[in-house]
C-alpha cells in the first residue's frame, strides 16, 4: 500500500525521483514497471504499478463501449496511459504532454492512494484540499463513512 504525501521536484528533463520508502515496494510489485496516466476528473496524474494498472484497464475495457461515460473514461484514462520504468536512480520520466495536462512545472506533490499515487502541482494540491474541506462541511456525510471507526 502506498501512503503518505511527499513534496518533490521535477528535474529539467521531466524526471521525478520516487521516494526511498516506496522503492522496494515498487520493485517487489512490478520490478519498476509503472503506468502513468491522467486522472479522469482532476488535473493530476495517476501512477500505478503495472499489475494494478492492468487490472484497472481490464475493468474499464469491459464496460459498455457505447456509453458516453465509458467513452470519456477510456479516452482520458487509457488513451493517455504511458508505460514508464524506474531508472537506476529510481526516477520516472513524465512525458511533456502529461506534465502540461497536470501543470507540473517544478514543485509537485506525490500522494499515496493505496494501490497507486496521484501527482499534483503543489499549488493545485493545496487548493483542492481546501476545496474538499469546504465541500465536506456542506455535504451530508454518506452512511458508509459515518459507520467507519478511526
């Protein structure tokens, strides 16, 4: 499971160094083989170990192809997917098109989401956290969450 929020930088060539605490887990899970794509609803990127990505891709591909929501999901998530591999320095290369989509310039946030990571522009990350906090005060809490014990 990938956990934690990390403040990182992208180098001039568009490479991102994966934090040390996640490197062994990534190596064990997928031998450094990862897939990077855009988030279908947020201006961030998703980074998956290859096996987890393949499971997700199978589920998305099995959805009805004539449904407009399925088309949107496939075009955004699968259409932008890029294979990437950790190099010897535990870096991944983020393609320019994906950096532009998520507005990743220099500073970014890598957020562990269980079986994947989200990559956010640092300012966009803080803004969306504030927005979520504000929305959560306005919305009714779903029963599944109220029954959760922390």
